[in-house]
C-alpha cells in the first residue's frame, strides 16, 4: 500500500513539474512573439514617417526613416523600394538602381521596380536595357498606362514611329485623359506625315490638359505644315500665353509669319526668341532670312555671322550669307559661302554656285 501511494505521489510530482516547464516555454514563445510584433510595428512606424517625408519632398528625411525601418526589417521590400524612389528624386541614380535591384531579389514580380530601373537606364542613355525593363514591367502588369507610354517614348526615339503609336494607343486605352500620350502620339503621326491625325491628337492633348504649352506649340507646327498659317499663329499665341519665355514658340510663330509674308512680324518674333536665348543660332539664321526679304542685307550678314560663330557647321547660315553677300555685290564672298554650304549638304547652294559663279 505504501509503495502504491509512493508511486502515486511521484507521478503527481512529476506531472506538476512538466506542466510548469510547458508554461515557461509558452511564456518564452509569447515574449518572442510580442518582441517580433513590436519590431514590425516599429519598422512600420519608421516606414510611414518616411512616406510622410516624401510627400513633403523631404527626401533626405525620408531616406533616414527608411534606413531605420530596414535596420529593423532588412527584407522590408516596400521600404527599400521607396528609399530607391527617394534616391531617384535626388538624382542619386546608382543608389536608386541598387535598391530597385535588391527589391527584385526579394520579389522578382515587383513590376514597379522593373519600371523604375528602366527610368534609371533611360537617364543613363541605356536605351536597349530600358526597353527590356519596361517590357518586363508590362509583362507583369498590363494595366499601367505609364509603362506603355514610356516604352512608346523609347520607340519614338529609335524612329520606330508605328510601334510607338501602338504603345501610345495602349496607354490611352488605360488612361483616357493622358495628355502626354496624345501629344506624343501626335508627334509620331507627324513624323509619318499624317498631319490630320497629328492635329487631332494635339487637340485631344490640350483638351485633356489646357496648360500644356508644348502641346499648343506642336499643334501650331502641324497646322503650319498644313499651310494653315493663321491657325498656326493662333496656337503659338496660346503657347506663349502659357509660357512667357517660350523661345521655341516665338521662333516658330516667326516662321509662320514669314510663310504668311509678314516679314516685319517675323523679325520681331525671331528677335524675341534671341532675347530669351542669346545663343539661338536657328533664330539668328531665320531672322537673317526675313531681313533679306526686307532688303536689309548688311544686317542679315551680321545675323549669319553670329549664327555661324555659334555653329560653324550650320550650312543654311552660309547659304543665306551667300545670298546677302551677292545682293551687296560681294560675289567672291557669296561664291565662297555657297561652296561651303554645298559641302555641308545644302543642295540649293550648289545650284546657286554653279549658276552664279560660273563653276
């Protein structure tokens, strides 16, 4: 009987001891779990502060907070991605690309990282690599309009205008008010001599975003190509109204006025363009052309001289100076200028030289 009782008490004692050990382990597990939850919460707090700093354009502050988040959770992919975005905003492109690559090492399907790497590659003039990155982003997510738009930009730059239009079409299907895509699609159509289609797209661009000065400028240039000079001037007026020092629009409006035989108005616009951009060789040459029409030959020669000084390979400036020299009876100088222009590929200069200089 004692033996039985003794064994019974031993069993109870042992059982109690095991129960206490299980409770202790459970408490340890609970502490570990609570500590892990605290670390996650702390990492998320730093992450949210970083996002807040980014929204305030305080990228340095954002990076500091993302660093804190990543020191707690090294595999916090979204924190690393946003740190890369902050670096990108600060033009620290190598650091940005490094973060985006590490994000993809954590998650190869992170399409935003592929896209951002493409932007960095595009900045670095690595066009083939950028194209591959944009294509990878599109393969992973076909619902992002900007992915198609940027790939279309690359195709445009590579003179693949039909392919660019296909990408711009996809971008517009996903975002109907995508003004930049309408504008660039218009430019691609213009390159393909589809002026009617170009005008229609530029109109959609300014309807989608009436503040886009460059879209009005492009619309004006398409109308000028259609020989609608009054319409072109009206669009350039809008561009200049939106952007007071838009020297390209002043120059283009001058070209429309020149084509409309308003040579005084053309000189005025070219002069405004040159005031804004003193080294604008193109406007200097255009002003010389208008001055030749106004029989202001000596002044035209001065403009051509200035254009040539800025760009010694500017064939049309040599051609125009040749005309002005001929009109001032300096035939030797004229023939020399036309010979120079012809050597630069200006065929009409070669014709002038052959006919006028007996060569």
